[in-house]
C-alpha cells in the first residue's frame, strides 16, 4: 500500500505539468494560422516576395447589363461571385461568354516566376465553369484554366485530368505557379502537387478568378464561387 501511495504522489506533478503545457500550447497559434494561411501550403511561397495589391487592383468583370450588386458581393474578407448561363458578356461587343470574374490587375508579367494563392469555395450545383485562369498565351487566350464539373476540379475541360474530387461546399487552397522562362505551370491543391503542365507561350500574363461559363459538358443554370486570402507572389 505504501508503494502505491508513493507512485500516486509522483504521478500527480507530471500530470499537472502536462496539463499546463497543453493549455499553454493551445493558446499559441502557429504563424501560418495567424496569417490566415493553411499550414499545409505555407512552404510553397518560400523564396517568393508577396506583391502588394490595393483593393482597386481587384477589378470585377461582370455582365454589362446588370448592376454589380446583382453578381458580386464582398463581406468578411470573402469575395462572392455568381453568374447565370443566360447572362450577357462583359460588354456588348465582347466575344466571350457569361462571367463574373476578378482580374488581378497587378503588373502584367512577361518573365520570372509568379504564384497565385487563394482559398476557393464552390457551392454544390455549380458545373461547367472556369474558376481560375492565367490569362495570356501565344496562340489562344489562356495559359491555364481550372474548371469545375460535377464537383471535380479539372485542367480545362479535360475530364480525364482531375486535380481534385469533391470540391463542393468546402474551402480548397489553391497555389498556382507559373515559371515563364521554363515554360511550365504547377498547380497545388491543399498543399499537394496535382498538376504540372507546359506553358502556352505569350508575352503578357495575369491572374483571374471567379466564375466563367464554359460550353462543355452541360454547364449549370447558375454558377458561383467564393474566394478569400487571395495573394500574388513573385521571384526573378
């Protein structure tokens, strides 16, 4: 009995110390969490310099015949964009389809390595929409487009190139790296590399995100995406 009593007296201080350490650690957020970034993707921007962006550099493109408030809202750090398949383009003379997108109007780049980062939320039901793109290419409009079809994130409209399943109704972290000199694009989803693709040439590039109706695979009547923590990084 004496030995048992001695064991209990030795264990109590250790248990108390562990409890104190646990309590203290729970009150100390990691640097990635404090900055609003996912710890799983924080390493992807190492060696890059963040580009300072003013709010005026997030340029909304929406159907020309409806007020901005009917296709876009911003609240609590979240940018929400939606469009209907029957909507008009961004101008009466524009050849493109219906969209509500943000053009990140940072310096249009033609060299170096550039990275787009952001958290994306796609409500269930949205299908047949581009949600992110790198604009500019040698022979056509874009170097990269990421589409959503039936809850799957794909490379352009290629259903055999699925970057992520079940993207509906959850926040997904996207990091997209464009190395202009090497002519390649790399896409990371929630910190994991999901795509390496050849660049498409071209001399001027910039990033866009939102919803842009595509003509492939029966687009839904209404399309929406929400974004937060959007940032642009670069290195020579």
